C-alpha cells in the first residue's frame, strides 16, 4: 500500500485516460485502468501474488495513495489483456481479450449497494466481481431417469443449496398425491378430463402417459419460474424430454439423464422409499429398463450421470452446471460470448460496441446491450443481450 506499482506510473505518463478507457501495451502482459471520480482502478496482474486472481489496485488522487482493496466474489483468472470501461460510478465492465467463451465479460463493482454494505460491515475498502452472462444463456435443465433413481432428491439438493438460482417447473399429473406431497409445490394434481381439455387448448409444452398416469409441463409453469429470474428445472420422463427436444419452438434446454448403478439398487430404493404399492413398483421397474436404454442411447441426453453415491452424483451435477466448490456464489454454466482477440470498445448509452480489429478480420462488430442487466455481486450479472453485426 502507498507505493505505486511500476506499471501504473508508466501508464499515467502515457496519459491514456481520455475516455475512461485505458490500456497499456506490453508484449506479454497488458493492464488496464479506468478513472471514476478521484480514483483510478488498475486491473491486471495478480491479486496479492495469487496467480489465480486478477489484480485490482486503486489510486486515490486526493491523498495520492495506492491501496489494494479487499476483493469479494469469484473473479476472473488473469489473462494476457483486458479492456475496461466505466459503466457508471458503481460498475466497471471488464472484457477479457481472447479468453474462453464463457469467461469474457466481467463486472467490477466499486460502489454498488452490495459493495457499500460490505464496506461498512468490514470497515475497509471493498470491490466485488460479478461475471456477466447472456440473458438467454441460462438454459433450462431437463432431468430424466427411471422412478426411484434419485431425480427428486438431487433436484431438492440443488434448490436447497441455491434457492435464488433454480426454480422447479411444477408439472400437472393425474396420479394421486403421496403423503407429504403438496398440491402446487410437487405437482398440480388434477383430473384427467380437465388435463385433457387443457392439452387440447394448447396449454402444455409437453405431456406423456407415464406408469398409467398423465403428466405434463404447462407453459405457465415454466413461465412462472423464468419470470422470477431463476433457471428452470424440469423433472420429466424420456418421452417428455424427446418431445421438448423435437419442438423447434420449445425450450433450448440442457438434457441430463440419471442412471442407477444397477436394477437391484433401483428396486431397493423404490421399496425403501415406500411410496408405491407392490403392483406400482413392478410397473415402474418394468418401465425402467426401456427408459434406461433410451436414456443412454437415444441421443436426447447430452449428459448421463450415475447416481451410485449421492454426494458424488450431486457434485458431478453441480460441475456439469458450472457450479463447483470454488465458486459457491457464482452460478451456472452458460453459453459464452466469443470476443475477438483484438478489438476496440466504445460505449453508447446502454450499448457497448466491440469492434474487431487486426489484419485478418472481417471487421465484425459485437454489440452488448446492457439496458436489461440484472443481478450482480454476489452472483452473476444476467440479462446481457448480444448481437453480432457483420460487415458487408
Ligand atoms: N413427460 C412428463 N413426465 C413427467 C412430468 N412430471 C413428472 N414426470 C415423470 O413422470 C414419472 C413419474 O413421476 P412420479 O410419479 O413423481 O414418480 P417418481 O419418478 O418415482 O418420483 C417420472 O419419470 C417423472 O420424471 C411432466 O410434466 N411431463
Ligand atoms: N445415491 C443414492 N443412494 C441411496 N439412496 C438414494 C440415492 N439417491 C436417492 N436415494 C433414495 O432413493 C429414493 C428415491 O429417490 P427419489 O429422489 O425419490 O427418486 P426419483 O425422483 O428419481 O423417483 C429416495 O428414498 C432417496 O432418498
């Protein structure tokens, strides 16, 4: 603290603070800086010597002092170069150049409500990272698997650990409620005639007859989750998954199939659960063989998880969704934003124009529309709308 890092002295001498967007050019490593009020934020290098964390340093003009703030949230890993631009007095957009497609847009919050609250709480200077994700990138998750494999258990674990991140699409069914099942929470329990009428009225995204009962996902049940800003989880059978996948107008979802370690174990779990009659158990086990075969070989499911050890399977599910133990707050795996390695950045109101540069380019432009961004630290900044404008 107090001592100016060498790179920044250089940078100030270069006088590159014209439009709140700065960049220092060194062959191997580039740092960037932006100015908000009396403060300059330098982004680059490592944070306090940790090679896994991108560094943040602050220079306060009024005191002419340097300091390293406490950095909250899982931030970006260092890379060779960054662009940064001030969005408003509380947020800096940081773009990693040429980095992995799901890791290029970040927000450094320097004076957001969360940062102010933490600053007060901790009694020191605080900034916070939040990863940017595309508005349409948080794909719904379709989970299928035979009865008793553990779908409900895994979904309940996700929802419990990440209540603000995931929402369950509550299906309609004509089967009777089990004890402990609540109408509107586990299922919308309904009559066959009512449900058939609603299916005819196009109120359902998909439906199927499973183990002798009708099950279906109403459009409304998915909308309720999406409107709440959460990522929708659907627990549906293989037929339902197939029809969701087949419809072009349907959900662009991630399809996961859960497999049991063996038929014997599946039977043991179903019996131990004690929610079905002997006849129902037999029917479910008969159907399970075909479901597993379909799940593993139909091409519907991009991911097959084996639920032998529950904790292990849950960990694998979280990994698959991009949530791991190192990033408990930052959420889900999303479709990334592929930024050109060489580019310039310009801000026009709520839009960020990223213009591809360099010899071998076609001068395409990427437009980030930030007018609908939401969320933020702690967690992701969602709602980025991205458009590519190809030069003719
Ligand atoms: N197609 C479809 N299947 C569903 C829906 N809701 C549940 N299912 C499936 O129906 C099957 C039976 O579900 P349930 O009676 O709750 O029994 P469990 O699988 O043993 O918990 C499971 O394979 C569920 O994935 C739905 O809305 N649509
Ligand atoms: N990996 C596991 N090992 C042992 N029992 C499990 C495991 N996963 C789930 N269970 C148990 O198996 C039963 C069926 O799980 P459940 O989540 O109801 O399955 P599904 O929703 O797929 O029908 C439950 O009693 C649950 O506690």
